[in-house]
C-alpha cells in the first residue's frame, strides 16, 4: 500500500519531485504531508508556519480534486492516492 506525494515549483526544489509513502493508507492528509516535509527544514518552513499549520497560500489536491488546507487533518488518504502540493501560482 502506498500513497504518492508530488511537490511543485519551489516545493519541488526543496523536497524533490515526489515521495512515495509506504503504508500511508488510512493516514490523514495533514500527517502525510507533515511527515514528508519534516525531512527538510527549509521545505517544512515553506509549507508550514510556526504553529505547524499550512501557510494560507499552500494549495492541496488529492486525486485531482482540491482539498481545503483547513480540512487536511480530517481527510484520510487511501492506497494508491496521489497528493499534490502547490505554492501559489500566477499566470498570464
């Protein structure tokens, strides 16, 4: 059982393109991302504030659907899920 976390833009530079968490089934989305980001001090600081909450600009997606960061501690992940973590994006 595994869950894939993909990081984009600045987050990818700090944490790598993707991390596969084995035995991630049943974890909460917050815990999954916290576990992956905590392996790199700068990566953690880019995603989480001093209180351990997501910065307001962090965009989370689970299997292609946006998840409000405020709900991440109550959203479970399942085997085979793909989680994406984005910094703010701008276009033109």
